[in-house]
């Protein structure tokens, strides 16, 4: 068993009443490795200027966590099969909408990995699909959520 921590900090500004709902949702996430990330509610949920558009919002972080977990599991699988990856890029998209219970939820996350391989050994489309399927099965973030996580393999630009 492993434990993971994050420290979330928010502070009301002296000029904000708070009880009127007019306060900044900007805050920070601090992680055990020393990284601090500026965070906020999404401008899609809390209008500007009470959200901070430049900051990461929880919905984006959720999509990124699913994408990152899938990629890391995938890279481990590919390395064990002796294929060489030069580049991996995923333009993942999450959908926030009402679920069957009438609550807002991330109902679907679509991963769109484009993987560039090098060397003499390259996976067939069937092998690539199987490795992505295995990565999905091994991703403990995907295994932890109700959200439908779909992988649409994308051919990287410049690939024959």
C-alpha cells in the first residue's frame, strides 16, 4: 500500500467579503516533491474574475492524471516488448456533463495518443491497439473512476 499527499491552500484576500460569493477561487497545490502549481476553479464553472483562467483547474488535472497514468503504463509495456518510443503526445479531452443521476460529472475522457517509434522493430496496428488496451487495464487511475475512458490511437505527424 502506498500513500500520496497534496496540500491545497487558499486564502481570502482582505478586500473580499466572501459571503457575497465574490472571492477569488485561485489557490495552490503543493506536492511532496516540492512542486507548487497554481490552481483555480474552471472559468467554465466560476466566471472571471473569480476564477483564474491561467491556472490549472481540477477538471483539467483529472484529464491529465488519466492521460499521464495511461502513458506511463503504456511506456513500460512497450519497453518490455523492446520497441523504442521517440515521442508520445496525447491531446486528451474530458466531457463534463450531467450524469444519469442528474449531477455534473466527468462522464467521458478520450485519450488520443500519438506515438512515434524508431528503430527496426515497429509494432503492427494490432500490437499497438493491444498495448494500449493493456495500458488501460493497468492504469490504476482509470481503475479508480466511474468515468468512461476511451483510447483513440492517433498516427503521429510525419509517420509513414
